[in-house]
C-alpha cells in the first residue's frame, strides 16, 4: 500500500504544522530530495550516515526551510466519483489492451490461479496509487515490474470515473486519497504470520497490516546520530591542543629538572656510600669499572673467573704403593698354592686317572682295563675311582685356589699398570723435564709378561723414582684445590660487584634520559610558535567548519526525533476511532461462532509495539492479548475487520478485495460475504472482489437475489490454451438460478426453465427455513426416499401462516408460495420439480402457462426473501 515517499510526505505535512526549527525542516526537505538514494541503505555499518553527512554538509543551509506544497501529499477531496472503466494492456500479463466495465456497484472477478487476476488488481493499483506495493516489496523498478515479460514494455493503465452528471474523467493517481481502497490477501497473510512471531518481531504488526512497513524500516535505517561522520570537536584543534598539552608538559619538565637532578645526586651519593664508605660516586665508578690508568675491580674478578680452572689429577704415592703391595700379596698366595701342588704331584696323576675312568662309567658292564664282567671282578673300578676322587678333594681345592690367585694377580697387575701409566701422563704435564731426566722403564700398553720386573730391580730404583715424581703431582693438586676454593669466593664477589654495576647503570640511565628529555623539551619550547604557525591558522579556519557541523548535528537530531515521533504515533493515527467498528465487523464475520466467542470489546494499540486486546462476550472485564488467544483464522478476520473499518471510516468510494476471501478459511466465508453484501455496511461504495473460489462467487450470486445479481458485473479469467495473452470472458453466464430460469422461459425452453427453477426453489426455501428456525415435518414417499420439494413448500407455507406479528415482507413470501402450490401437485411440472433434473422421456409437453407461473412465483419468492433479509 503506502510507499515510503507517500508516508514521508505525510510526515512532512505533520512537520509543517509543528514548532520544528527551520534547520530541522531543511534537513527534512534535504532527505526528501535524496529519498531514493538514502532508502537504498540502512544503519548497518553507518551506511545511511555515510551517505547523508556529506550531502548535509554541502547543501543543508542552501535548502529551503519551508515545506514546499509539491512535497506534501495531495490533500484534495476525493472527487473520483464512481469508477467507470479500466483500459489495461500491454501491462504485466496482458499482451494487448483489454477493457473492463467497472460502473456497477459490484464487480466480481474470478478465475484459477495464474489466469491474470493479480495483473488486473495491479493495474488498478497503478492507476489509483501510482505504484504497485508488490514491486516495492521485491525492490523491483516499477517500470520494469509493469512490463509484459514477452513484449518488454507496458502502457500505463487508464482508469476513468464519473462524478454525478459530469463527463468521464481519467482518475489521477493519489496514494493519500485511495490507499485504503485496497484490501489484499498478502496483508492478511503477513498479519497472521507476524502474530506467530516473538513479541520483538510483532512491533511492525500494524505497519504491515496498513502497508507502512517499508516506511517503518526506512525510519529505522537512520543511525542514532551523525557525530562519527561530522567534525564536531575539530581535528586541527585537537591536534593543536594536544601539542599545547605536550608543550606544557615540556615546560613542566624543564621547571622540574633542577630538583630532579638534585635528587639524582642524592641517590648517587647514597649508592656510593653503600658501596664504599667515604668515597664519591665517581671514585666508586672508577674503582668498579676502572679507567685509563687502573683496571676496575669488576673486570679483574671477571678475568680471573674467565680463565680455565686448574686440573686435579688425583694421583698419590699411597695409592700406587697400595696397588704394588696388593700385587705382591696375591703373588705370594699364588706361589704358596703352586708349592703345595708340586708337593703332591703324584696325586695329581691319580686324579687324572680317576676322572678318565669315571668318564667310561656311563652304561659300562665290564672293567675298562681287562674286560672282566663287573659282576666277577674283585673290586669295581668305577666305585674305586669315585672313592679315590673323594680322598683327593683337598687337592682339587688347592688347584682351584691356584687358578683364582692367578686370575687375581693378572687383575692386580693390570690395575697397577693403569695407575702407573696415569701417573706418568700426569708427571708429563706437571714436571716434564724431571720426567725426561728420570729415564724410567717403558710401560707396555697391556699387562703381559714380566713388565714389572725392570721397575723393582736394583732395590726398586725405578719404582722409587716414580713415587718421587708423583709427590710433585700431589703438591700441584693441593695448590689447585686451593685455587678452586678461591674461584667460589670470586664468583660471589663478582655477583656482588655486578649488583653494584646494575645500580650504577640505572643511575647513569636516569641521568642520561633526564638530560635528553630536558634538551628535547627546551628545543620544543623554542620552536613551538614557528613549527605550529600554519596549524594555528588552520584551527582558526576550522572553527567555522565545526560551527557548521554542529548546526548539521542539531538539525539531524531534531529531524530524527520528529521522524521517530511520527512513526510512534502512526498506529494511533491509523487506528483512531476504529475500535468499535472493527469489533462489530469482526463479530459480523464470525456470526456463525457461538455467541460467547464473539467480542464484547476491542482495544487497538496506540503505539507501535502495543498489544491488540479483546474482551469476549462471555467474559466482560477480562482482557486478553488477541494475538495469543485467537486462532490464525480469527486473526485474519481481525485484520480484515480493521482494514475494512478503515475503508469505511475514510469514506472511500470503492473497496477492492484482492483475493481476500481465499486468505480466510471456509468456516468464516459465510459471515464475510453477508457482511459485504447483506449488512448494508458498504452501501454507496463500489465493490470489486477478485477470487479463485468459484463456489463462493456462485453462492454470492444466488443469495444476493435475482434483482441484485443481474446488476453485478462478472469477469471470468480463463486458463490459457498455449497463447500468452490473458483470456477474459467479459460476459460469463449468470449463476443465479432465478435469472437462468427467466432466461430459459424467455427462450421458450420450458424444461430448462423448470430445471433452473428446481435449485432456485431449493435454495430459497432453505434460506427461508433457516431464517424461520422452526422445526418442520416433511412427508416422504417411502423408505430412504428424499423429501419432496412440494411437501417442503407446503410445510413452510403453514409455518409462515402461524407466525405472530409477521414481518411486512411475509405476506409477499406467502403469496409466492401460494402461487407455487396453486399448481396441481400431481402435475408433470411438479413431478419434474420433485424428482430433480434427471433426464427422462416424457409423453406430454410441459404446460407453458404452468411453467411461467412457476418461474414467476420463484422470482416473487426471491424478491420477498430479499425484502425480508433487508428488513431484519
């Protein structure tokens, strides 16, 4: 419905009569001039502000402050009169021009989905509103959307109207005047869908229903402010202020420098006193780090620690003497064992003999020496060998000791050789000259043979010489041990001195940094005016820019507040005075519901996020949230009631229902069509109703009565047969049975006249019976037989005659029934009416006079029933 432009124009109209400032109105006019450009983007990433800010900077003050009349919605009265004719095509689905007569009170358009009903309604939208809401929702260019897809062009639909006796006039599009003439199925569907969403999503409920949801989103697309896109604080000014702040800091640094230096002197003196009492800071530094004449204590200690540590050889005379003594001891044990074995050399032979005999004992049966059977010998040789070995066990033990002593001696000699070799290597390092002068025997690489003999000859001369050299090694090791002990003390001294170094360097760094900062500050102070002369000029010029941007900020803030206030007030503006009428329409739509489920009261929201509240007839005083308690079908009925109430309240000359009936469930269609066409609520309005519900439109034509049915203009859109142009039947046969019966009678088709009279009488008597609400007893011809139409008419005639204080229309209805029943019930005409419209061969012709009487009585019954309905 309402486009962004149209609703924004209405906002401008409200702004024009408000006490808004001139700059706020300038901003509003500026936004209007760039509406499409701004509507393309929203608040995300400040896109709207990015576009608007430069426009405002360049053009705000040159924009007119007055709201121009051409910017306001056309406020002229609705002089459209009655719609007369619509010429459309090529346009959307229409490939060639079609003409639609819209001059009747009621125009019904029906056809299957895809036959062109939407193109017909969109042509009306274009002619009356100047745009198509669906195109705006889909963000498709209006001209492209209107083009026929195959011709790729379109002609603007022409809608004519006539006011009174005036000549035909082309209807000029006026969204403000005609926007509430349209009630669309999509609006009701969206209304019901939004009702099923979370409360946060329901804020656009009324906006969606009235088609201002696009405007609502447009308003929300404005960022809360333009501050980030404007120069409000002065970048140059901030830069100069920052530099002045830095200059002030420099000046303060210069002023504080003497005190800082004095404090640093005190800190250095305290540090020197802590390191070496009575010395100055400079003297302590020279002592610790050294100077050109003297090496510092810290480099000296570090140099000592950096030298390679002395080697500890670990060779001693006592160790060598112990190894030699162990060798002599083991050698003595070995000699003793060998002497014992030599003394018992004979026993050794017997041992060998006994062992050899025992090796032959396994499985032997005879003596191994003489071959005599073991059972016949005087003494078993194997037993004797075992006994002999037992007696010689002591000799075997001596032999094992001899072997063990021999192995131990070899090990002792090897250990001695390794120690002597290590001693000679150590002497070669410690006293190489003495080693060469000693001329010691040569040591073999491994212990073999009599290598020790040269060392112990001549009263152990070589051995004693080696021990004398080892004494010098022991002396050197003792000295090196003392040096290593001193290195630990040096490491502790170095750590202490390194701590002094850190403290001194910290003082030196503080002094150097302070000096550098003071020199830099002095330079900045000296050069400030010269270096910032250009910036000072720029700041002076920037003051005007800031003032201009602050005007833009204030203008935008005031404009946005007014725009949001208008949006917040839209629900109250749109729904003002609709509550009671919308409640009555809702109850009328739901007339078939239990009385307790009808509404006692309805409260429509006054704010965008307000609730629609209801009270049921059975629970007056108890309010419910309509969107929570009502079913989807009832919510759609509520939306339709609100829109129709707005149409009536606005005194719109026409109401166009675009497929609305199909948005409503079948249970409510009876109440809806009766509200449209029976309750006189739309009297004086032209009604255009499109639907693909053929049975619904068929029922309307029946129950409106023959007189009104023949005044209805019906268009039927037919499915295509391969061609691309829309097929429109501009004069489809009427669906009203009374009119069909009259037409058949006029054509002298008596059977067809009776065939159409039969369902006409059935429909009329059903509606009459329903209206009476009384119980009738019908006579049946036999078991399982259907009731006869004649019997039904007689029963209704009797019931009507018994009514107390009958309606003024009752006599006409009774007269019509009397006319029907005045024809002999046994006639072939009544026989045809009773039996239905089945085909059958008949010998006699229907009587023309009787048929005319039946058709006339049927028409009279229809007219009486319509009079009865209108007078309720």
